[in-house]
C-alpha cells in the first residue's frame, strides 16, 4: 500500500459482478448503480470491538456511495470484517472481505496465506462522486471510500480520517461524517472487528 501522501488507495482489484441494481461494463470492470435511493436522513451505526460509531451519511451529496454502503450494510456484508490498515494521524481503513476469516494477530503480524487484506471488494465497483459532491471535504471523522488508481474503482473498502486530510478532497469520495464516537475511531487499530453496521432512517 502507498504511503500517506499518496492517498488512501487500497489497490482494490474488483471484477464485474451483479447486485440488485444495474451494472455497466467499463473495460474489465463493471460499474454498479445501487437500487437503493438515499433519502438524506440515513445514519450508519457501526458497532466495533472498540465501541460504537454513528455516522450521518451524505445521501444527497454522494447518492451512489451511500446507496451502495446501505445495501452492503443491510446484507450483512461488513459484519465480522476487520480493519486492516492504520496510519497514525491519517486513516483507519476497513471493509475488505478478505479479512473475514483472519484473526487480529494474523493481520497485525501479516502472517497468513491466501488473498491479501486490502485487495478485496464486493465483485463490482461504483462511479466516483468526488467531482460532483459539493461538500467533498475530508475533516476529522470523515467517512470516505478507498479505491485503486482508477477513480471508478471503489467498492466496499472505506476509511475514517484521523484528522483533516484536505489533499484527499480532489481524489476520494466523502460520503459521511461522524456524529458520535470519534474517540472510538481514534482507538481503532489493525485487527479490530466490525461487529455490525446498521442503518437508521433507511427507506422501507
């Protein structure tokens, strides 16, 4: 993975896949359009092994990212995954399905075989929204999507900012801001578990 000043690119290699919404082929990748349409009031309640984080999702500013995140959360995609990347004063990153069957010790010591943490996704990618989000600002506690060098390669991996990161504003899509639990975010490290993600105020 790249260093801090190269951004949060997680080298996510995502191949084409099908979900409940629409997929559009773009070379070797399928861009997924979520079926879920955000109402703008959604709140993500993220239960971790260090405590609870509540995030106001930016459904009006980044509807594709929020719709995708809500769908994955409601399917239980994130339940049981572990945070796999921590850089002090930068980000804590999770959402890679390759961490599901790994222990905290395996991630912390990098002592495991099989697909690498940080290279997994949902089997599709979504269109970037950092060029259309009018409030695409990386503040302390901001929730945003990781991606590879392709701008349209985000899928499931997300990160929380550990302090303002303005140099990411022009290249990574922000889709939420923490309203409770910044102390929890600050305590998270590699190997900590995402117990569950529930969405409050979601559409029926």
